[in-house]
C-alpha cells in the first residue's frame, strides 16, 4: 500500500475526508482550504488504525487500550509517519491529537473524550503518541460517551492529527455563540497565558471575555497556572502569581471574535474554536467544531426580536415530533387561526406564519401577544395552570425594551373573543351544562359518535384520496374542542365560584380532595380498565406466568402471531379494540398506536402483577378517593352553613357541578387522538403504496415526510434520501435532554439567562427542588427516573420522576407512590390525573430527571411544591 493510505497532509483535506481522517482533521483541512491560519501538519488515517486494530482483541475496553498502547506500528505506517514528521522540520515540536470519525460532528463534539499530547519532539515520540491516541479511543470516558450518544463502538474509527506547535504566548477557546444562554450574536472567549491546554483542561481560572454589540466585557481570572512547553519535549504546569490585568487587549479580543465569525460563516453553524497567539500577536486556529448543545433556531417569522414558545414541550413532549406529526400540527394550527382568531390561512398544509419548527419541535411566535395588553395579561395566566415555568419565563421578558407595548386597547381582542364564543355557542353550552349536567355529558358523547363516524374510512378510496382525506380529518379536529370543552369548563368555573363563596373554608387542601377520583374521566377509566384486566389475568396461571417472565417486546410479537395464552390474547384484544388508538407521545401522528404495538400496555400489565397489597389496589384507592371527595364537600358546606345557609346552598350546588362536570376535561383529548389515529392509518396506507413503488424503503418512512412531500412522492418523486436524513436528525434529537421552553430569535434561552443571573428560577432551600404544587400529600420513597415509559419497570410505591407525561404514561400512575415532572402546571394532564389517583405530585421541577437518580430516596411534598432529595436508598 502507498504511504498516502496511512498519512495525508492536512492541506489536502475537506469535509468529504471525514471517514478517512476523522472530524478534527477534516475540519482543519476545511479551514486551511478557506484561507484560515492553521499550523501545518498531517493526519494518520483511519486505515492505519484499522490495519493494526484488525489483528487485536478489542472486545473489552481495557484489553483494547493495553493492546493498542503496546503494539508496534507496522513498518509501512511507521515509515510514512516518520517521513511526514520530517517534512515539518527537524525534531520540530508538534501536537498529536486524536481525530475520531465520531468526533467534532454537528451533533456530538466528543470534546475531551480522546487524548492529546503537546510538545512532542522526535519521530519515536510521535509514533508513541500515535499509539496512545489510538488507545484513548477505548478509555472508559470515551466508551461511556459513545454509549450515551447511541454510537456503535464497532462503527467508530480513529485517525490522528499531527500539527506543528504554536509558540503560544496566549491561548484559549472561543465560542461564536454563548454556550450557556444560546445567544448567537455574542462571542465568548476564555484566555490564559501559555498553552491553551490550561484553559481546555480546566486547570486555570482564565480571563472570561464577552464581545457583543455593546463592546468588550472582561471578567479577569487569576490565571495562577500556566502550561508551558519544556525543552526537548513535554509540558509542565507552572504556578505563577495571580495576574491582575487581562491577557488580551480589547483589539485582540475583537480581532479573534471577527475571525470566529468568519469561521462560523464558513461552516454555517456556531463554532467552538481553539486558538493561540504567537509572539508576534498573530492568531492561529488549532481546532474548530460545532457547538453541539445549542438548540436549532426556527426560521424567523418576521423582522426584529421574536419570542418563540415551544408548544410541543408545553404539551408534555420533550422528545422530537416526526415530520408528519409537525405537518399535522400545521394543519391544526391553520384551522385554529381561521376559526378561532379569524385569520384565514391560504394553505392549511403550510400552516400559519406564527407556527415554526426546529429540532423536531413546534414553536409558536408569541411576540404579538407579549406586545399587547391582553396578551400580557392572559398568556402567562393560562400557562400558570398549564406549564407554570414557561409563565415565569415569559413574565421575565415583559420588561425588555425590545418588547414594548404596541397594542394597549382590549377592544379588538374582546370583539374577536366574543365572535368566537358566539360562533361556537360556548356560553350557551356552559349554561346548559350547569343546568343539566347529565344532558351535557350526553351531548359530549354525541360528539364522540360523530368523531367515530368521521374516522370510519370508506373502503374504496384510492391512495391519493386517502392522503387528501387525512388532511380533511385533521381539519375537523379543532371544532371538537368548542363542542366538548364547555362542559368541563363549566365545572372549573364552578370551582372558581366555590372558592369565592366559601373563602377560607375551601382552602387548597380541601380543593385537592374535592378533585379526587372525578367521574367521567376517559383517561382514568382507561387506566382502571387495564387494572381490571390485570386482576383477571392474575387468576390465569398461564397468562400471569408469561407476563412475569417474558419481555414485553416478545409478548407483543406473540400477540401479533396469536401465540399468547387465550385469556391474555382475548383480554388484550378487547382492551385495544376500545383504547388502542392511544399511544405514548400520542399527539404525534408519527408515533405507533397501542393497537399497532402493544409493548407498553403489556409492560404495564406486568408491572400491575407486582402489586400484592389489596389495600393499595388502584380501584380501591380510587373508591376511597371518591369517598374522601364526598366527605370534603359535605364538610366544607357545613363550615359555610355556620355563617350563611344561603351561601352553603350555593356552595353545595357549585361543588356538585364540579364533581359532575370537571372530569369531562379529558374527552376532547380522547376524541382528538381518535382523529389523529385515523389520519395515521390513512397515511400508513400511503406509505405502503410508496414502499411498493420503491419510492420509500418501508411504509412507516412516510412519517418522516410532511404532507406536501407525501403528495410529491405520490406523483413519482423518490423520497428515500430525504427520509434517511430525517431519520438521522430525529435519532440525534431523541438524545437531546435540554429543550428550551422559550427561545428568542437571536438564540437566547431566557430561562438560562435567569438561572445564570439569579440562580435557578424558584430555587428553594438547600437540598430541595422547587416546582409547582400539583397534588397534595407527602410521600418518601425511592425514585424511579423514567425517560420513556415503554418497557419501564416501576415497583409499587416508587416515586415516578419524568420529564413530562401524557395519557400514554398514566397507567404507570396507578402503582406509583408519587410523581415529579419537569413540565406542567397545576391543571396540566399529569397533575390532574395524579390528583384523581390521590398521589402526591410536584410538577414544573427544572431538570428533575437529571438532578434525581433512580434509587435515591426523595420526599415529595405535593402541597408545598417541594421535592427533597435524601440519601441513596438501599
């Protein structure tokens, strides 16, 4: 083999060379080709590593490290490295750095995961450093990082970059966007005298410099440690007297910021750059990679600063939404814009202008609302009960001079609101519900009958007609809300009235009891049906045995093959016939329904079999909750009667309507999900046809197109490359743990700014996490952190800690001892269901799923909205 198979000059590389030389070397080659100042050097290719690794046992990380570090490089590789090193100069000092194929990528930086060796002098030392860089691919931290990122170890190869050392007088790192707040027009520089390793490794407290439109802002560091090159090779850490002045002038900082902006423009994304200034003050770039932690920015919907609210996160979806799911949201948003706000949308498939997407999440431009008096008054208050922390974030923006009031009159808003209420007869429906609750329930059920008729597909539709029918049924989704919500809304209006009537005699604790075990709640009724099935299966030895011993995914395959024990097969089929339209993350059309994949349901049934205490049985707990609610109503009425018999009668009427109507709040969601499930079935037929034509690889690929792209594919366009790119992006976004509740158009995450400036929003006493009170009661138990409920193992009594929940999660609530959620407000879905089941719950706890670990003993105080973390449970 030729020497260029093992060694290649950096100046010959570009992004296409990544499989051969890894991310770091490919990026450096791009910089050189674009004319940026980069020290000369070469890369030892992945082919050189692969040739050596093929002869070694890499099945165990420790053995792999030892073998690679101790192996002799084959003569052709060693000769090629020696020749390339000599080409840089005689015994010239070089930096030797790893460059893995899964490194410095747009979605995973791998920063610090593999090793770097500085001031390496002599060919033999270079060869040794190459071996050690190879071995660092198998360090525990590198292996763990790859596993966290979902990257196959066998698919990763490693190259090595060898670059001439810069005689650095000052060095450090530069971010072309603020990595903490996300602000895109702010350059952040950390700088210290000597080699940049001091800054990168965290060995020094560097100068922290921010360059933005307002100038240069310096926070001096003590710079008490310097990393210096030693004569003959190697480095030393030297303690020095703390430096008082900045190590960069303002002019040098601005020049570095300008250089960073040019690098960012070249790569088309914010960059994390390592740099050094030589004795003449000339800058050199030694590394550039994307800042992988920033959430992608939605395309702006208008000029100037825009405030983008993450609507999918507010609905409890921390995971990304499939492209088809986002397309369905567009159609729904277009209908809302037309019918509710009187702003017609020409193309419902394209959606209204305020609807934006990025990173698989749905955003809504709420700037006009924040710049109007009605919006400022109402939007945060709505979020107070839906997604409380988002309300805090939005209120924090109201003093921003860029969001000054432009609309002070309430009249236009009230006129639009009145027209909408009258159009859908909302006041009439609420009044009728208060007068005749049973009739209101029957009206809601008739809406359900119409939804079931709408979701019955004519058998003779062509595939093109099925696609258009999917659009049609999605356009019918929004009108379900004003026909069903007024009944439950009347119940909550009565709750507000009851509080006014009773005053201190109806405090938060009593309200919590009143709202327990509400009747007519489709979600809790579904969960209790599943529990009843579990009780039946417990009595069937064959069913109980397979549920206890066979993984849920295998059980699902057996169900599809008709190979489960008869009692389990028939019982599951009956449950799915009624509730199989539900799913986890069910508002995403792209997510399989339980009727398609019952893995989650089977896992929940297995969890239920672990509950042996009959007193804790969900149906018994639910019945006790109803009794407690009745007792709470009676006691509150008696307390008020002591002051006024008339008030007592009014309170009894109000609380009766709360109990009879408020549980209907889940009906509209159930009907919407039936519509979404029907649209999914129609689109699956489209995907089946496209796969048969060879335009998709498999039917469910259609959910990685949008509706417009599906039309184009039916017209003959091959969509396989588009789907492959979308699936890769979706898989990357699945690993994103931090999703901004609110995002400004300049990239700023206001919640991150507030945390940095004043600690965590709502921070409480030491050792406590503060959120929003959701369901009263106190419980101390081990935590179980669950990021995905499918297949989740939850022991009875454990406290469920989750980023968010939707109805697909709620079967887990039946045996949980408590609930902690990162998202939500007191009237969000998880909070309501927790109250009805009588389990203590705190919602809106920032980063709960990362700050709490499974097995930790925690205390949930659902009335105070506080979670206290104790010691690890045995």
